[in-house]
């Protein structure tokens, strides 16, 4: 049996928060636009940004298109929801994709 991991947009994070009835493991596709120590920012086109909570062995690169699998989590300081990264797949340069 495989786990279901729906692909979502940033505006849907609240529906997969641990307090909701839904599973909180999701997939999200976007471009890495910033990395700051243990956090990063994933920009999902015109659909907004998601704060990524990174593992110490994260191999993300700014400017790359990636699909991230993670669990929705509260951000420190009550700043909304983010995604605790469980894994990611690099899809390359966004300019090379017909999106």
C-alpha cells in the first residue's frame, strides 16, 4: 500500500495541517527562490510562496524547479504554515520546462 500525497498549492496548506482530518503529507511544485540556513522559500508561480523547513542534509539549489514532499507544520512565531521537507526531486531549470 502506498501513501497518498496530494499535490497542492500554497493556499491549501491549512487543509493539511495536523489538526485537520486530512493527512498532512503533501507534494508541492515550485522554484527555490531563497535558502536561509534551516529554511527556504519555494515560489509556486503566481500561486504564492511556501516556507520550507529543511533537514540538515537538504540539497536544494536556488533557481531550480523542484517537487517537495513534506508535512505541513506550524512556523515559529505563529507566522502561518510551512512544509517540513521529507524529500525532494529536482526538475532542473524552470526555463527548460513548458509550464
